């Protein structure tokens, strides 16, 4: 299993540009989520999905869109990039409800995004 | 969501035990206690979790206070590879929507 994969690893954007961060998992996990991590801070939840076709907002959703058309993929779209979105983005997955209580979250390696 | 409090940083010598504390005084009866760690330039990785009883696995031990208002992650023999940020997280929703605090940055001295 590849686990959780994210592309690209690094990206530089100009203010106002749009882009999509890709996330895929091959563990047949129901639950997927996106976090951002600013320097010296913990991770903050952007959006999450409890299954294909279902998404919801997390703590910091503004400026981001998500969709979940398949179990495997959960892309994160930046609509109009701003310098405040400079951060490291992590995708995570878990079995969710199917795993019962306290199931482990698996994190991808992250995408380091800089917005100029 | 119930919150956790951890020291900002700790230091340990290599091959010595490390006790990383976490306070969670507002924990509810159904909250699991999770520990994750984040090595430099990597995503977080699972370390251990527990509900009421102490837990051991190949990476660490988790000691949970009887009133569950605090817990301690124990690394039995710290190695240089254990230098990371350690996060104590309460989970009450099937492993979803973790709330990460700033964690404890553990330095391991050779």
C-alpha cells in the first residue's frame, strides 16, 4: 500500500491564481480530511469528508473548496490564492465510522505552498 | 471540543526514558486520548491511544490518571530519531476532526 499520497510536494503561486492540491489513499478509508499547518503551530482542519459525495467544513474553510467523487481521492482547491494561505497542507484518512472508535488517522507527507 | 495542555518543549538525553505530560481536565467520559508525533518535515504519525487503562505498544507506553484528567506518554529509551513534536489529542468522534494544539517539542541530546 502507498498509504496517503499528496501532489505536488512544493508549489509557488502568485496572488489570485487558483490551483488544486491532490490527495489519494489506497486503504479504502471512508474518512478523509485536509489540514493546514502554519509555522510553529499545530494543524488546523480545513474540510473533511465522511464518504464519497459527502463533505463538510472544518475550522478554517474560507478560500478552499473540496469534492469527493470517489473513495480514493479528495482534492483541495484554492479558488484565488492569497499570501495568508502560505502554509503546509496535510491530507489524512481513516476508517471513520467503519473503524469504530479510536481508529488511527494516516497522514500524507504534505504540500508546501507559498503564495507571493 | 475538550482541550489539552502540554509543555512547549522538553529535553532528554539519548537512551534515557522520557515522560511527556498532557493535561485534559475537561475530558468527557467517552473521549479517547491519542498521541501523535510529527518528525521534521513530515506529516503526523500515530503513536498510541487509550481510554481508561494504561497501554503499551512497541513505540511507547501511555499512562492515564485515574480521574482521566491527565496522561503521560512514556518513551522508554529515547533515540535521536524520537526528536519530534508530540501532540496529545482528545477524540470523541470516531477518529475524525482532530484538534491539534501546538504540542511538545522534544529534543534528544546525544
